C-alpha cells in the first residue's frame, strides 16, 4: 500500500509517520510545508508540499501514485480562521478540492480529517449521522470540505475528532494538555472555562484509527475521539491530579467573558460505537493517555 500523508509535521501527522514508517507492505510518503520536523527519517520518504498549490499536488500524485491519502493538513486555530477567512478557506476547502481531483484521477482512497466544530454543541455527544450546524468560520470551512469529500468519485472516509493532545517534535503549536501541565507546574494562575465540554483525543489513538480505516478500506464518516467527556476545567483538574499539582490557582470562568473571535460549541463529545464496532477502535482513557505522554516527556 502506498500512503501519502499531508500535514506530516503536525501532531497527528507525526504520529502517523511513527506508526506507519517501516510497517511491512507500506511505502510511505510524508509531506508538509517546509522542512521535515521529525528527527527519525528511517522507513519513509519526506517531501515538502503546499497543498494549496495545485501544481505541487498534481506532481506528487503523478510521481508517487498513492493508493491512500490521509489528509491531516488544515488551519485549525479557530480564532485565526475567523480573522483570516481567505487563508482558512484556501487550506481547509480549496486544497481539499485539489486532493479530491487527483485522488479521483488515481482512484485513491482519500481519508480526510474533520472536527467536532461542525456541530453547534446543543445536543452532544454526537453520532456520525447527527445534523451539522457550525458556529464558527473554522467549522463552516471544515463542513464545506466534508460535503466536497462526500461527493468525490473515489473511495472516501471522513474522520471527525476532538481536541488532539500528545507529544511531538519541533511543534509550532502546543496543545491544551501540555499547556495545562506547564502552567500548573509553574503555579501560574489559570482561568479556565467550565461551560465547554469535550472528549480529548490522544494523538496515538487517532493515528491508529486512521490506519484502521486505511487497512480495512473502510468508507464513510467515522467519529474518533477519546472516550471520556469532560469540561475544559475538569480536564485541567485531571492533569493536576495526575501530576499531584496544586489546583488552588485554577479559577472557573464562563465562555462569554472571554471575548473570543470565534464561537465555540458548548458541548460536543462523540458516540464511538461505529468506530469501535466497524474498525476495532479502542481509545485510551484520559488518565491512560496522560501516562503515555508522561513517559514520552521523560524520554525527551
């Protein structure tokens, strides 16, 4: 199987490369914008790719001829998407049009990453068939891409996920778990929302879910997240409990008082039955995920 990963410098992208490099029967091409950020270069090839450039996309497909594409590249900073709508649309929608076009041409299986932010958060947790109603420009762009993928004339899968956390190399952005751990360790005062509920997802679990889809050539929409639903403040408390940090500096705050550019859905979370039954997806509990990243941080 020839697998092309886009966005391989991101958190999920790095975990996919780690999982699939040197796997028997797989030829892996990792692509991202700029230089490779992963130190270990064994068992796969790397090439710089800007997926918003159709000529570059066409060239990669024509030379590598992938059977499977896992598209993890996206603009995911929700507030930036609100203010940089043109850039958001280019990366989250137009680039996906290019990937679909060349996936169709090569009859390759396109596995596309999406988000819980396509939902309005009034009726979480959600199953795959629930009605989308995005509140933010980011959510709207991801839903527009989903609609394009669903009309593709080739094998396709959509993977929706929620707050991905984990340890990766040379990351341009942190994630909420590592950020909370660092802030708690320093004893910084923290104000954290108590009225948003999510199911945080360990990056390794998400990578495994994507591979199960590729391996089984499963098609359709899949919800892949962690199994524990919690408020954001509970997430921070659970990180504090795991490490034995003082929680007295953590103060609750309401979302409305943050004045964020983009609206967030109050309660998402996913019903994972389809992924568990059809893929054999088996995500960690949140504390198991924390134990895994703790081991990785010790080795850094």
